[in-house]
């Protein structure tokens, strides 16, 4: 009898416990490919006891997987390095809205999704880097000017299948319209120093090796090169300077993209997932990103790393970030039409 009462009391207590204690894990599908994330999840696990399971793959692959898994998907969160993919997956009905004031309180409102389907964890600019030996800062001005024939045979950039390039092209379509951007892209292709290949880091290394003079790359890769343990990478980082395009008075500012996170439609561990979003956007979480991946913080209380601060502040293109998804098909058509491989 005593045992029976004990069991009954235990059952009563456990059934009254809040949902958060039901499971102590979260499943993340992530496209992010930086060491900062391992540190981030380890700290969160230590703090909360919630185990973080990460499945890493390309964004398209992860979107397809969520779609195939449907209501049975164990994924709670989807993280990308491009807002366009978040917009796309949101359109496919794969997410639920994030409605948590504590999350919003962490984030500068200019980076928030007006529709509420994704939350930014960092932002980055796609900048122009230039050879310290062969280019003067005064020679650079705008993305538009990269089509100028003074750059013939001097411009390095990766392939058009890359989401960072597609996002940049989408922003240009949103700002300038498809016709102007088509002739821009024709000019840019003529200016290529070589056929597009390799990663953003490889473009910087190519400048250091004298294969070209300017390159279009994401800002944080310069921080990653300069803080690398490999001498070749440090040398590449030191061979270039960072330039933020379109900064003149009245101009729109440099293109930015966000790395963002979304809550899946059927997230089995929703409370834990929201807990992680709160942590990633908190001052502590944002410091881990800025110090290790050299991205910019979306929390106004966190400054960039010193390496990044040295590039100075810059004006950001204020275009609605969802445009980087909405204009994507158009952007890809322009790449194909103008022969940007
Ligand atoms: Fe990247």
C-alpha cells in the first residue's frame, strides 16, 4: 500500500511538471559551417542541460529533407547562412511563427522578419576586397561600378550557384530592376580575371597570388583569414583591404544578408528551441559569434570583434531582407543569361 501511494504521488508530480522537462534535447538542421557554432551549442548544453543534436548539410538538401519528412520531422530548428533560403522554406509552409517578446528584445528591429517566420542570428556584408599593392581605395565606389571596363580581367568572384552571390544579385534586382542588372552582369562577366571557382577565401588567396586585383566576398572571411593558424591564410588576409560599396551620401549602402533561424511547423521540442534562440541572440551568444566567426551582431549591445571594428562602420542597404528570396528566381535567370558560370 505504501508503495502504491508513493507511485501515485510520483505520477502526480511528474504529470504536473511543465513541458520543458519532458525532453532535454533539440534537433537542428543547420547550413552554418563555422567553428563558432560548436562552441555556441556546447555552452548552451552546459548552461541548460538541453542536448543539441545538429544535422549539417546544404540548405536545399535540408529543405528537401524537411519537406519529405513532413509532420514526422524531428527537426525543431532550421539555420541558414542566407535569408533567401529561409524565405523559400517559409513559403513552402515548413515553419511556424516565432512569437516571443524575449527573443525580439534581443534583436535590433531593422533585422527582423516582418512576417515573423525567421529570426536573424548574425548579419554579414558582401563587400569588395582589393589588393593593397595594385588598387587604390579611391578607385572603388559601388557594386554598379564593378561592371566598369577599368576592371577588365581583374575581378575575382565565386560561381553563381552560390547563395551569397544569388542574394547579392537579388538585392540588385530589387534596387535597380532586372534590365539594369542584366547589363551590369554582362559587364561584370567581361571583367572576370578567371572563370568563377572556389570559395570566398580562395578569391582572397588569388589576389594575394596576383591572379586578380579585386574580389567580391563576405566580410567575415577576412577576419577568419587574419586569425587563421596557417601562414598562407594570414598573408592572404594581409594582402587586401575591405571596401564597403555604395556609401556615398544619398546612396543605399552595402548589401547585407543574415544568417537566420526558424522554428519548424511541428517542432517536437518547441520550448527548448525557443530557449536556444533566446540564448543565441543574447549578449553572451552574440559574443561567441562575433569573436569566433567575425560576423556582425544582431544584438545592439554587442560590438564587432576588433579586427572587424578596424574596417569602420558602414551604411547598410535597407531593402526588405525577404527580397533576397523573392527576387531569387529572377537573379538566377540573369546569371544564366549573362554567362556568369
Ligand atoms: Fe560562409
